[in-house]
């Protein structure tokens, strides 16, 4: 009997390189708000939840109404960029998502992004049918490195945490996977390798049996 198993994918920086679209959306939105930001400020917060980002930029006293308004405006602009300019999967992503699907792995997106963003990316990549669940910012209370997003994804797929592999590109995501009791693959295109169970610069470099071997190790 084939053992039930799952792959939980981070999205931004893992499935796609969407950093430029996020930067453009944040830059233009914050400029309109009268609070221009630098690229360094953006990089220091990339991958975090919008409420956390805006509290760092605008102060802890910011109201939830302002967070929602500014965040919604930014995300709408981001989705507009994706739809108008398109986006490509990172190397190896399409092949692995398809291969894992064919091999019976359950797959989910586990991301700090809003659900509308996740759906927009999956539509652009034409891979929505390969994913059985989406866990997004609306589904959790705590962002990575808290393991909540991965535990919720595993529960949604009805797969035990120790039968799950997380694919991530950020240190907080690797820490969250470890906290959830899951194996991890860390993809680092620039800079030093992540402290994941399996580290690589590209999913395209992984051996054909990489996921199977990692879960059995």
C-alpha cells in the first residue's frame, strides 16, 4: 500500500520569482500614501504578512482599517502586474509539480500571500489542478517562522506532518517546517544555502528520486 504523503509549497520565491512585481506594487502604493519606501526597506520585509510589514513601516499604532486599505490596494496592483505582464515558474517547478502529482503526492500551497494572489499565480502557471489545497494569509493567525501555516495545510490534506515535505526559499519558512515536524527542501538562488534537510540552488538540480529519498531518510 502506498504511503500517504504530501508536498507543501511556499509560493513567492519558490514557485515563482515575483519580487519585482511586489516591489513595484509596494513602491507605488506607499508613494500614493505619502510614505515612500526604499528598496532596502522592501527587501527587509519581503515574505512577511502585510500587517507585519506595514507596522514596521508606519508604526505599531497603525489602525487595522489602514492596514486593510493599504494592503488591499497593494495586492490589487500586484495582481494587475501578474495578469498584464505574465509570470514564469522558476526552473524545475513545473516538472516537479507535474511529476509529484502523477506519483500520487498530495500538494498544497502554504503561503503568507492573500488567497486572491495565490489563485492568480496558479492561473498564470496553469497548474491549479495539481494542488488540492491553498492555505493563505486569511487562514492563519501567525506568520512564519510559526509552523501554523504548514500544520493547517497538512490537516487540510489529511496527511500527518511527518509525511510532509516543505519546499521553501526563506529561513523563516525552513524554521516553520522544522517546528511543524516536517522535512524541508530549501531553494536558494542567491546567497548561502538554507539550513534545510536538503539544500539546492534550483529544483531543476534535484535527482528524480529526491522527494522519495528525503521522506524515507
